[in-house]
């Protein structure tokens, strides 16, 4: 899409202040900093004012005004994204519209198993609200304390429970969306079935705010599991991990709710850089998998079944060691090892990160080929590999060699990205699994996505946002 030639005048800013009302905006430098800083510090945002409206009507009026005046808008949630999707000032003279004040609960229904919330409600609050009526909202991310449900939907967030419950798009029954010209689409339905035409909601989910601004969502809730059995296993290979996963699916069907994997290097940096963590096994192993299996009312049967499963696979040497969490504290400690990996990598210096997906059957070959090629390109590079085994989502992160300067390592980013992305496409994978495209991958997607798909995406963008004022330059 073409750039926007826009000049935001003092009059524009004053009019936008009036639309937002008192306390609905900020232009104070010290306050603005949290809206202008990007999670990975790849980009610095620029915006003369941060708009913080507290109603859908105000957002509609903002967009009507901006559409008329050709003022581009960057929608922003919790600002926890990892691909520069909520960055302003790098494509045109955009204004940030933050949705944190859109934080009301509109409806909570035990009978319908539905929660309707505004886009600015934080993910952990959605989880807590569901729990208050003895229900479960399964989307779970490391950033759930700060990310917001609108951003989760705009990026089609994944998380650890995808293997059973699906991505964010699988958890939304309906959306309220404001289009570029201010039109409000009220699609907050509670229906499990609605075959009355095109499913417009699915266009907005994963569109990174380029087609419309999600202002509220109708979310599916589920029964709280009777119990959750958490297991940490040590293995020699990911082939064995996949074999274990397939057996678990066969035995436990949909009770298997999480299956994460991580390398020994990932574990070691967590133990080194994260407080209150403990080494789970006496020996080191190449790979570990972390499993959640939802239980039934017969807790004795659950325990015996899991113990038998582990015993049989220890005999077959499919697994090398294993621990079943005995209590809540042990469960939390196991999950802390997995959840801390992205943060534990930061003290190791500069890193080049990839959020990719590969067919599950090809994961081992992909990792073998990729690690060999990157070690050839940069000897002593340190792969930090972890992800969601159940859906083939790999976080293929690369820490700099210990003796290499950060800036020197960062100069290899384009070369390393090409190596990894070329292999991903060769295995019929995707260069973005759950983080999105944003600014970080907007050039890469042109080379790695089918040209006809890109054309269709651009045509859809023109239908919803002919003037290209919504998050210009992101995604496409």
C-alpha cells in the first residue's frame, strides 16, 4: 500500500482531544514513554499525542475525523508485540490510539459459557473473570499479565494450550469492530453456529489492526478441568518427543492440553539468569518436554495411568527421565522453567529470533539442517530453541557467540534470516506462526508468501481501508 502524505496540525490535535474528552489523551513526554517503547527495542515510536478513548463511540468519531483528514492511526493494546506491529512514525506521521481504557466487562454468562469484554481487558483478567463463575479461558501466554484481549485477537495469539483449544481465532464467537471510516460493526454474537454468510470476524482476527480496530469480543469459556497433571520429561531426541506426543494423543485424546519443548541450552540460561529456579534432573539431556494432561474425577486412575505410561516408555528408552509434579508449587516451578526462556535470553546479549511453524513430521530434519547451516555461517552461535510441539510452532532464537560484540552479531541478521526462512519454505512451513508480521517481516513476507495471496490481501485492505489510514505499512 502507498504511503500517506499527511500533516497533523495543531488544530487536528485539539479536535482529537475534544473527541476523546478529559483524561482521554496524553501528550506528556514522561507518560508517553511506555506507549512509544517497543518490546524488543528495534524501533522507537513517534507520536505527537496518545489517544486513550474509553468508548466505541469515541473510537468511531476519532476514525471518522482521521479518515476525513487523512490522518493515519496505529491501534495499540498492551504493547507487548514482538514484530513492531504497534510502532508509529516509521511509515507515515501516525498517531497512536491505545485501547487500555476500553476495559469494561459487558456480559458474563454461565449458561452460554460466554464472556463479552472490551478490547483493553488484560488477558489474565479475562482468565480471572472466567474463573469467578467456575469457567476456564484457555488462552495463556508469557505476557498475559500485560497483553490485552484486543491485541491477542488482532495477532491471532497462540500460547501453550493450542493443542486442545486452538488459537485466539478459535476462542472468539463474535467481535465489535470499528472500520477506517468510523463504521461500527456490531458482531458480538454468542452463537456456536451461524451460517448466514461470510464470517467477517475471521478477517479481523490476525489482521494486525490493518482492516479495523477490534473494540470488544465475545469469548468462549470452558469447564474448569477437575485437575491438571503436569509432567516434565527428558529425552535424547525430538523424534522421541513426537512419538511420545502421538501416544499421549491416542491415550488421553482431548485431555492433552499442553505439550511444550525446549533445548538444554534454553534450560541452562533459565537456571543461570532467572531467580528461584531449580535444576529438575541430575543429568543434562538434549531435549525436554513439558506436558499438561487434564484429569477426570477418578484421580487415582489418572495417577496410575500416567505412571504406567512413563514406566513403559522408560523401559523402551523413549524417555530418559521424568517427573510428575506432586503439587501446585512443583507445577508452577516446571512452568516457570518454560515461561522464563525468552526473558533469560536477554542477559546473554544480542539475539536473532524466529517465530516459525513447520509440519510436525519435519521438525527434526528442519532443526538438524538449520543448526548446521547457521553454525557454518557463524561458528559458536548459540541456538536457543523452544516452542509448542503440538502445533509445530518453533521459536528458533539465536544468541550471539560469547566473544562477539552485539553490534557485530546484529549485522548478520539479514543473512541468518534468509538461511532460516529459505529452509522453512522448503519444508512447506511459515515464517510467522503466532507473532505476526508487523514491521519486522513486512519485506520478508513479499518473498515467502504466494504472490496471488499477497494480491488478494491487498485487495481486501482496499475494500476496508481505501485511504490506508489503519496501521499503514504493517503486514502488507
